[in-house]
């Protein structure tokens, strides 16, 4: 497994199929993301590091620190790696 850090640049695998569902996201075949995880997921573009993603995502949540968003982003990407949804630049 790839070691995930604040400098990690994730990107979605080409075969990743997902759709919006209410305020979250469903990734096929059966992974559901809540609203906070969905914000982070939508920012994964293969260009931004997890630090950059976290800075952008923190703008949506005034009561959550960038450090907490980064921790959540790292956990999410770790889970997405386990589910074979992301790869890394």
C-alpha cells in the first residue's frame, strides 16, 4: 500500500464510477460518502495534494480546522485506496 501523507496527490482511477446522492456520493458498487467526505472527494483531481485539498475543503466548514480536515482527508484517501478507487501521482 502507498504511504499517505499531507503531500500525497491522489487521483481517481479511470474506471471509478460514482454519482451524486443527496448531499453525498455513492461510489459503485457500494461505497457511500457522507457530505463532508463528498466535499473532499470532489476535490480529488490528480493535481492537488491532500494539504491543498484540505485548505479548499475547509472553506466549506467554518467550525472545523484545516488540521482536522486534513486528518479526515487522509483517512478518506486511505479508505479509497483500500477500495481500489484512487491511485497516486
